[in-house]
C-alpha cells in the first residue's frame, strides 16, 4: 500500500472525526455554556417603575407593585397597601443576579415538567415609567438533590443542592438556576403587604395609657429608671418583657373592607421621645369571637384576630404588671 494512499485515508478519518465532534457539540449537547445567557435580566434598577406579578393558578389574581414618591406600594383591584419595606428592592436585585447554570430544556414540550406553562408558573413583568417591559420572567418549580451522606444534611444544610427552573416569557428555553428563587416569587398579594402594627424603640417609650371599659383603665409611666402604675412601682421584669415585645408587632390576617362604625372596645396609646404617639385600637369583629386591631402607624390596614392570638398580648390588665410583686394590689 502506497504512502500516498495512507495519507489520504488518514485525512479522511480526521475529517469524519471532526464532523462527528461538531455534531456532538451542537446537536447532542445543547446545554453547553456557549448556548447560555450570562444574565437572565439586564436593566437599570432606577428605571423600574412597576412590577406586575401573575401568580400561578391557586395563588390568587394578578397584582401590581408600583413606586410612588420613592416608596413601593402594592395594588390588587381597588385595594392599595404599602409594600414591605426593602422587599421589592431585594427582589429586583435578586432578578438581576440570576445566572443560569445550564439549559434544562430547549423545547416548549419541556415546560410542563418544570411548571413553566402559563397556569403552572409565576410570571413577573418589570416595566419602566412609560410601560415598556424591561424583563418578563417565568418562575417554575424547584428540585432538591442530596450531595452527601451526612446524617445532619437536609433542608438548609450544606449537603442539599437546590435548583430553580425559569424561562423568559418570549423564549422556549428552560434554564436551571441555583437557589430558592421560587420562594421569592411564588407568593400572593398579601405576602407583599406591609403588616406592621407597631414598630418602636423600646428605649424611647415613656408612657403607656390603657383605655378600657368601666373603671379598668390605667396608665404605665416611666419614672427615672423604673415604671409605675397608680403610684405603685411595677414589676421591672414584666415591664421590660412587655416593652421589648411591643417594639415590633405584626398583624395577622388582613380584614379588607372593614369599617369601624363604633368606638373601640380597647385603646392603648403609646408615647415616648422624639414626638412618639401611636394609638392602637381593638374593635368588635364581624363574627363571634373576632376582634379587629388597628394602629395609627399603619392606617391602611385592619387585622382580624381571636382574642388569645394578638389582643390579649397587647391589652394587658394593670395586675399583669404588678403580679410578681408581693404586697401590691392585684
């Protein structure tokens, strides 16, 4: 066999191998990094004026987050509330940080498996002041993979790898992204509403007035380093525990469309340094056993609660602050 013939055969083999390699790279391996976006969303945070969230089926109707006078609000139909402080900005930053790790699917047929159809996914649209869509992302399911055999591994552990699946609304491709993205975006309207009932600095408080029915009203006043009620020193541990718990209080279930047509059953007035004065009222609810709580610090919302859940913790009797002191009045 001639040397010339061997060279031709060798060249032919090399060409065939090169063709096979190209086919493998571009057809059989679509998840290579060359096909991925480095960032799923890319826009200026200051350009975002509103965000429309379409919850997945069963999580409620669509709602809108919008910016007004530097603050974020959330709206659904005719209901408008302040949004939880900082949460919208955190969400925007989280979206901009999304970096796809791999392609999970390149065809529309794969959407259902990753909960990325219109009914199974949560869709989030970011718009500018003119209504132009800056980014439009679908968030689907999450998957969990154990990466070790440690007996202590599990949810939140170092040996659990979590993957979220997302796609752009106008793109067929499904991307796999590390992390708990779905926990941020698969939420309903109420989850974005600021449910703050009371937020104060316990060190600033100087006076608490409790306006109760009949003759049970009383006032708790700071006198130097101690607190008194009715001229009697209150139990310092009880007062300190109550004030610390009072520093941050969130409401529970929101009672939309409630109107207070009567005077409150109970009122607490919180006063302190820096011109602090807040009224917290408790009204009779619309059904037996229900009480409605309202605070001057969040005037847009009323909260529904059973007595043992929230009102009982707020509207304490005077005996509560004296109960551990021997020889004092109950």
